[in-house]
């Protein structure tokens, strides 16, 4: 991997670092700027009880594995450190170089499960995180807008129904007001007719003060008869001069 100064100069700065639980083991993996995922070898070797120095040398001896070996800056509790990591495309090749028959018996089940699932689990973990961070697709946004429009249209239809129920009320009130006004006009006309009738009766009373009681009653009955007009009233008597009235022949 080169000298320490060379490592520091060549060390890649990940854009993302995460710790993943894998069958009771804690693995640290990073995403590089070019999108590649790499597992930090320190925690991988500890999980399989492998010697770090010996395993790094094994990786460096094989061209394909060496191409996936990178130095990365890793955040740790003691601060940032430069550590070797292996990209996921090279990880299965390295794991298959481990002979489970030559490791400690307690580590054999772990070697098998790492060879079978480790690269896939790490890839799926970062794929899920990347998918969750993506913006909402345009078609999904459009669908949400269409749903909101449908909800607003339903509200508008409901408001229209309420408005349609309320619109007749002013007309009904106006019609009632018109009816009240008509009734008031009729009452006023009746009052005027009553006043005119009373005036006519008073005038006739003044003119018939000199009549006999029987003749006065006949005149009053004629005035009260709505079928007769005062101007065309034919009295059953006629007067000559200023003397006492005489019955017509």
C-alpha cells in the first residue's frame, strides 16, 4: 500500500460511511465519490478472526483483488484514520480464497456465511439508502397533485350543493315581502274607501236632517248599498222650492 505519507496522500475521502450488523458482527463500509462501495478490512478480519497483515498481503499478491484494494479515511472514536478497504466487486473473490478447513472451528460457520451473503447484504444496504434519498419521481408528484385536485373538486361540489340550497332563500324572502306589501296596499285602499263612505254618509246626514225619520233611513240604506251610485240615486220623493217635501206622484 506504500509508505504512510503516500497512504495519506492517496487515501480516498468517502461521501458516506455506515456500520452494518451482519449475523452478530459489526462491519464498517463506505461509499466512494465514484459510487463504489467498499468494506473496511479491519472489522471484516476481526469478525473472521484473521490476521490483518497477512490477509492484506494475500490481496496484494493477486492482480484482480489488488485492483479493488483502496485506502480510505475512516471516522472512528479516536478520530479519523486511514485504513485499507476492499470494494464489493473484489470482496467475493477474496472471501473465496479463505479455506474454512484451515480456520479455527468457531470461525468456520462465519466464513461460510460471509462467502455466501456478505457482498450482497452490503450492496442491498447502500442501495436502500440511496433509493430513500432519491427525489420523488415526476410521475409520483403528478399523481399526488391529481389526487389533491380530485379532493378539492369534491369540496367544491359540496359547496355548490349548499349554495344551491341557500340561493332560493332571498327570492322567498322577497316574495313574502311583496305579498306583505300587497296586503298593506289593500288594507290602505279599504281604509280610504271606508273614509269616503263615512264622508258620504256625513254629507247625506247633513242634507237629510229635515227629512222624516222614515225617509232618512231609506236614504242611508241606499248609500250603504254598494250596488248603487250616489250620482244616479233616484229618491222616492222630490222637493219643490224651500217648502216641505212632497211625495212624487
